[in-house]
């Protein structure tokens, strides 16, 4: 069996986590290219009332790991590399479908 691997890193920084999403601040950060109303309308999952409640980092990580698990990734190790926390995943390599040899000319009758 052959494996494919995926490596994810997380920046580990001290300090408080970022605040809840703010469409006005995000619009300003984009130089006003997208209005706050547009951001709220087009990205409701980002700016709804539920998104305003900060999620604990462990809950965010759990959600992320479960999403990878649904794609059949298995975490095999977590290691600190400098300031980065690295997560190593593996899953069986999906073999590409084998090509079917189709003749250029139809068979003679």
C-alpha cells in the first residue's frame, strides 16, 4: 500500500485571540473595495450573530480535524518546529483509474 501525506502548520502566538468578524473593519482593510453591507450579504456565515461569539481554539481545531477525518486523513503526529505547530496526516493513496485501450479503428464485421 502506498500513502499520501498532508502537513498542516499552525502559528503559535502568545496574546489574545482575534476578535469577532467585523464587516466595517474588513471593508476598510480591503480599501473600501467591498462595502460592509456587501460583505454581510455575500458572506452571511462569516458575519451572522453566531459568528460573533468567539470559539475556543480547541473547538476550532476539533472542527478542522473532524473535517480532515471526513476526507479519510488520519493524524499521525503533531510536532513543534520552531514557532510552528505541525500536524502530519496520512491516508491510503487513491490509485488513478486505469486507462482503457480503445482502438483507433472500429472492428471489422
